[in-house]
């Protein structure tokens, strides 16, 4: 069965062009051009992925992303014409899985969508191959196991629970420091470096915690 993409874009011409391009790659599409119509549609439909513009009439893409994440883990790609806005948007921890800057090539959008869907298709098997044990603060992979510090465990937990989703440094700091103490991004980077080293030694694969330049980090489950 073909995967369905929800295109939320107020520029009808652009939405039509995207839809045609996706259809040429054997995807089904549905278009919504007003932010206020999105949630009602999602209450009765289950797209495989959402391409969500930020600037919309009615509810903005930011508002919609926050609302959608209260009831669904459907993958969301945010599209924005403001390149310098991307870090801020993701810094709000909207729960988006990826982002793309306008103007973009249709081929790039399709490639991003295919990459996310491919990862999701493999996630059920891949996540089963790596286990996070809350009782022992350890990570198990195949026949191997490593122990994490409490800090490393709490840092890895949100990444592990949401494979492929980008987490900003600010959102990870909020997770680690509930008392709202002032901590620099370098502190998070330092702990990620130590955590990544342990996980790389465990899985013997390419790093499963990826840096997203200028934004933050995401967990890519190892292949079996």
C-alpha cells in the first residue's frame, strides 16, 4: 500500500507541485491549506508523514506541531522560509523529526521523506536489538551490555524513546536540569561525547547518536 503524505501548505501552487512530485514517486497525498483545518482532519485520518509549513493562516505550524505531539508520533518535517528561524523553532522542542529550508528542491524533499519512512519501517526491529534497562541503568545490545551513569542514562532516555527525532541542546538541558540551573551547551556536548563513546563501543557500528549541525542530536537505531 502506498504511503500517504499530508502536505500542509497555504501556497496552493507549491502544494500542487509537491503533490504531483510525490505522486510520481508512488506516494498518496492530501493537501490542507489552512492551519485551522489540520487537527480535525488528523482526528479521522492517519498519514504516514506530515510536511508542515510554518507560516500558515489560522494556526501556525509551530502551534500545530505542539498540538499534534500531544496525541500522535507521526513524523513531521517542518518547512520554513526563514533559515535563521530553524534553530529557534527546534529549540522550542516542537517534536519535529526533521526540517527543510525554503526554497528547496522537490527531489530533496522526497529524499528526506523516504529517509524518515525507511528508518521508521525498520524501527520496530532495530529498537528491539538495543535495550535500555531502567533497573540497572544499562544498555544491552545483542550479547553485550554497558552501564551508564545516572546522568548519561537520563540524557539517552529521551533520544532512545524517540528514534530519529531531533532534540535541541536546550530541550536536553531541560530534561537533565529540572531546577533550571544555567548550563552551557558545551556541558551537554561533553556528556554526549562520553555517552556516544560508550554506545559506539557497545554496538561496534557507526555512531548511533548523530549530531545535527547547529541544532542538537538524534538517535539512529543500529541495524541488526
